[in-house]
């Protein structure tokens, strides 16, 4: 074996060993059973046959075994490759995203029907390469889902719709138009995550802005105050409790209704390291504070994610 090849192999082995050690060092409360293989395979079969994607798989969600066993999944629209490079996210990035699949709306609608979902969450990668950032695609998928599943409620978890084509308008004007496009389709809930506190937004959410995310939620309420809005934070990046509470207050100031709080878990050594594992009792206390501040629905726990048990809020 050539020396450089041997060196690379050894480096890869060392990194895998380091990540394994880090995973093994995680607290017990972050470990959970995978779920029954037969129940998981039912969902995986439906997804793979249609060549569609879920954030459960692409983001390596720790709850995917539980959710799959309950025949639920959060669909990831517009391909598995993101045009941004957030330092916490496992979703593929760093190269050109794939062309949109014209059959994706129908495929997702069929998957929802086969799974018998009464509540479904649609999310996507950021697609700054598309003229409308993908806003129209969300609507197309929503329409297809409703045509086959008229009783199904649809929650959307969307990017900030900033950037991309300007068309002679300011980015702020275009952002508002894109958000309005989705709001007019009247989702059951409009979710956009701030992900972290103001101080840490730069290093954690590359390409995103804290105030811009607050503005997204504010615009939704300006256009249709009857649509519930939702946001979430990942704890463990080095934020303080005071900063978390300040973020909650900022979200309530733009009339955000629902909140999720969960623990950041490092997906690989290329991602940001975990600065702190917040304990379950700390999540409980923060959840209580969020309810006192005025959120109508709160999920707070180490393994909570944006769409975890989302239908129970409806």
C-alpha cells in the first residue's frame, strides 16, 4: 500500500474511533431503542420505492425508529443536497443540488396515503439556486397531498427564503413574496427554526441571520394571524439559560405560538462539537418557563426535534 494511502486510511480509522468514543460518552438519556425492524422497513420501502427523501434519514434523527414504527416521517423536498453549509447539520452539502423531480409532489402524496397520515410535516433543504427559493414547490406538494388526502393536515418546516434570484427587487421584497406564496396555501402550522441564540447564530447557522428568522415568523402573522407559527432551538452549542430565555421572549414578540427545545448531537467530527449536554430536568424547567412566557404548545426534552409528535399539537 502506498505511504499516502496508508496514511489516509489510518487517519480515517482514527477519526472513526474518535467519533465512536464520543458517541459512547453520550449520557444515557440520549440513547433509545431503534424500533421493530419490520415496522421500520414498511416506511423505508415506501420511501425508497418512490425515490423521495425524509429528514429522518438525511438528518440522522435519533427518533426515526420510533416514528417509523408509528408509520410517520417528515418528508424532505427538493432533493437531499442543501445550498447552505450550517455547521450543525448532517444534510448533504458542498456541491450542486439535483434538479427537481417533477413527480415528487405525486410521490409524496402517495406515500402519505399509503401511510394513512392525518398529519404530515413537509420540510426541505435550502434551495437558493431556485428562482423562488422553492416556495412554489412547497405549494405544489401541498396541493398534491390534499388532492389524494383531503383530511390530512399539513405542517411546513421551511427555510428563510432569502437569497437566490433578485429579479430587480430587494431580497426583503422577494422574501416576503415567497413567504406569502406559502401562507396563501394555508398550512396547519408554519414552522421556521431559529436553531440557536443570537450570539451563536453566525458560527452555527452559516448564511442565516437571527433577526431574519424572526422576521419570517413575523411576516406570516402579518399576512395571516390565524396560522399557528412554530420555531425551535438546539441546545448544547454553548448558550446560557439567560440567552435561551431571551430567545423565547424574542419569538413571543413576533407572536410565535409553538416551541421545541432539543439537544444538539454531533453527527460527525466535521461538525461542531457539543459544548454541553443539557439534563432532562433542565429541559423540563425550560419548558415550564416557555409556557409561562406564553407559548401555547411546548415540547422540551433531549431528544425532541422540530417535527417530533407534531400532529399531537393539532
